[in-house]
């Protein structure tokens, strides 16, 4: 459906996109993740035709989009702030793209009803957009983007202005909706939880380049680099020297998976791979904080030397702040990072 071939965009001396190659298959949902300034929004603007490229090509269904204006690309856009027309009611907003394409009024009305039913707002056509909640406005913006049946739907931080509870609920609904419609989706976000819940494939960007691409499970289980690991929120990254299936680190001996690269490396130890032991066993640590996260507790543990260790455990097993515990490591939760 979509192919970016060596796309480069420069703003002065800085490359916002640096020879980016990316493909999105038909009916696939791809989420582009990255910190501010990584190039993810520029990538979206390039595909939409809002940002010219300095090098490379954008192809939709095999056709080069160079010189093709925004309104002829057949893509739908949904922005973080929704950009609804306040002077129009819900139906007027949803039907906007249809009117611009000369769709007959009777068909416009039918399509608006279909879409409002689809996004969970049946009968809301005459409501003023100013009277809608944030979540309802998000649904109207989605219906408007879907109205012309775009071959590619692009979302720019679509849930960024919503509270966490509503965001978590809507991302599940979006995933189900895109699956039912067979929509091809390219979304950008800085929220990894949102991306992992929505996407078939995740693309992590750094400084205008793609740092890693893969399914949410692949990226979560095997970050390609220390940058990706830390961006995903993992803190337990330390240098080590691997010999066989053991690495010597500041935290002592850490088991690593068989077949791991040997010699000097960087190791990621997921919090689930930090095992709590009696105080006189393993690596002695003091509990410096604990945070309840649903059905588990995140602990920060300070050893006598080396960086703080992040661990997670069940609520009943969580030691209190100031207590001493021992720490061991589970090799299956250790990743030897590249670069």
C-alpha cells in the first residue's frame, strides 16, 4: 500500500528524515514511535503531501506521489487536536470531505449515519461539537477522516489529549474498528502503550532514522539497542563482559541466554527478571521506593555499588521502603543489546 524509498527531509543542516525506508502493507496498522524531534510527525506530513522531500520517493499502491497534491492522494488525516469546525454540527463535520468530493446529499446523509453508528455516536448528527466531550470529539474526527473511504488513514497523536482511562478504552475500540473495516493505518505517537495496543507493527525512530521495526512483542522482548530499551522505559541497562552463559557486571554474575555475543556488551535485565531473595542471599540491596501498578509492585533497589536496580513483584511479596533484600537474576529475562 505505502512505500517510502530513501526519503530525506532537511531543515537547514539538520536531517529531520535521513534516507528512511518503510513499507506498510494493505490492511496493516503501523505505529511510528519516538521522542520529540525523532522525525515521526515529519514522516506523516511527507506521506500526506504536506511536506516536500529533499530526496527519495513516496509511493502509494506503486504510484510515485511526487507532485501529487494532498487532496488527490486518497489519504485520511486525523490530528491530535481533532480540528473540528466549531460552526458546523456533528453531521456537518463528518460530511465535509464528502461535500468536497461532490457526493449527492442523500448519500452524504446515509454515510454520516453509517459512520456515527460505527464510531458509537448514533443519532448525534445534530449535536454541536462544542457540547461534546473530548472522547466524543475524537470519535467525530475519526468518522470525518473515514467518510471518504481513504485508502490510507493517518493518525497524528490521535489520543494524546484524552485522559488515560479514556485513552486506554478508545485504543481497544480503534483496534477492533480497523480490523472490521480492513483499514490501512499509519499512526504516530510518543506513547508506547498506545502503540503496542493498536499496532500490528511498531517502528521506533531516532534522529530521523528507524532504530527498530517489528511486531509489538518482538520489539518489547528484544529491543535492538540501548536507546530502544530506555525509550521503552527499561532502566536496568549495564555494561558487562560475557563469557559463555554468564556476564560479569557491577551487580555481580548475571546469567545470559545461550548463544549470546561474547566479550564486552550492554545488558538489559527486565524488571521481571530481577528475583527477590532473603537479605543474606544474592546481591544485597535496600528498597528505596515502591510503586503500585495494578496487580504488581515496581521496586527500586539500591545495591552497595553500581546503579539502582528496578524490579517488579506481586503485591504480597513487595518489601517495604528501607528494608534489605537479596537480588538474583533470571537469564531468560536478560537481553544482550546491540550498540
